[in-house]
């Protein structure tokens, strides 16, 4: 709790970094350079908070209004200012799902239904079942996809609860709410069992590397995206602190290893900074043969 309070207090470093004790040993240093020192000190604390053992965080029922401090009506416009490559992320994820011509797709943590809508707009997709634990978000998703009639269905349910089998599972900016690698691997395992051979799990989400320098570069890239969309620098960095209460960004290789250990063929197929799309396919004989042919041709 002490670390969290200190980190939250450090958000105001832009106004007076010396007063907050963030930039120590800066006597005689020009004020603009103090701000640079302060930012690096703030980031160090931020990384420490993100890297803390996820099991120490309390499990909470998820509410977008509470977590993001955002009205539901503002979500679809604001998310594009927050997330690098958001539109392309949805396009790449929906294309990957559509490539297996699924009769049924389960959207894990559907939110306002942006990914469900992108999936339903593809003729290769039969139907989509949208799951979400936040009733306000699910209501918005239901309204968004009602034009697709019986092809769209919404269920108020956590993805930690039992779900229907599907030919594909998809998620967009939702699985980072799972606080531990063990819990995420358990979900991956349940999806694997629920998929037919050749089915896919497509996860569009944020991953952060273990190396502190690489993490810093990606957080700076992410902050710059927000600033380019009219969000003040101080506010951009404060977002990361606020989101850390419920968000856990695991390293990409950690997630890929977990998926492969379960039996998936898994790779990241696209990214824009920290935001990426991972495709995990349950192997089938036909898929294995096609991979073998591709490997031989290479």
C-alpha cells in the first residue's frame, strides 16, 4: 500500500518535482532538466508498481466506469486516443478469426462490442457470442450488434465462468485484466479444450517486455500516442498509474510460451508499440501438413 500511495502522489511531479521529492540531488540544475530527472524517477516507480507480484492485487469485479474513470458513452471515442493502432488492431484480429471460417466465435470480455461488430461484418463468420461481466458495457455491445439479428448474442458472464464451445475465441483489450500468469494459462487451457482442431484464439492486447529499458521505451511511445491525440503529457503518464490497479501486462514471450506449452501454435502477427495481436491455433493434421509444405518450400 505504501508503494501505491507514493506512486500516486508522484503524479504531480510536473508542477513541482522538487517539492514532491522525486528529483533528489538537483540543487543548481536548470528546472527543465529537473523535469527530465523527475520523469525518469517517476517511470522507475511506475515500473516497480507494474512489476510487483500480481497476486498481491485484490481481485475485483470489473467495471469500466470505475477502472477507466470514463462514461460508457465516451468509451469508443476515447479508446482511439488512448490505444495506438486501435482500428488496425480490430481489423487484423477480425481477419485472423475469419480466416478459419468459424460457425461460432466467443468474444471474451466484449466491452462495447467493437470486436464483435468487426467480426460480424465478415461474411466468413457465422455467429458471435459476446461475454462481459460489466452490464453497462454489455448493453452497449448488444445495441451495437443488434442489426445482425440472430447472428449476435450477448451473455452477462465473466470469462472465468464456463463458456460455450466455439470454432474461434477472440479478445480485445480484456485479458490483461487477468492478474496472474497461472490464471491466464488456465483460461488458455479452457479455450484449447473448447476449440476444434484448427480453431483459433486471437488476442488483441498489450504486452510489455521484462527488460526495464525496453519497457520504458514502449511506455514513452504509448504516452506520445496519447499526446498526439490531444492528451496532456502529465495526464498520459497518470493513465498508466491509474490503470495499474487492474491491469497486468505480461511479457510477450511469457504469454507465447504459456500458449505453446498448452499445445497451441502461437505467434504475434501484428503490433503497434505495446499493442499487438497474437494468434494461437489448435493444431490439426491439415494445418500441420500446410506448415510442413510451407517449411519445405522455404
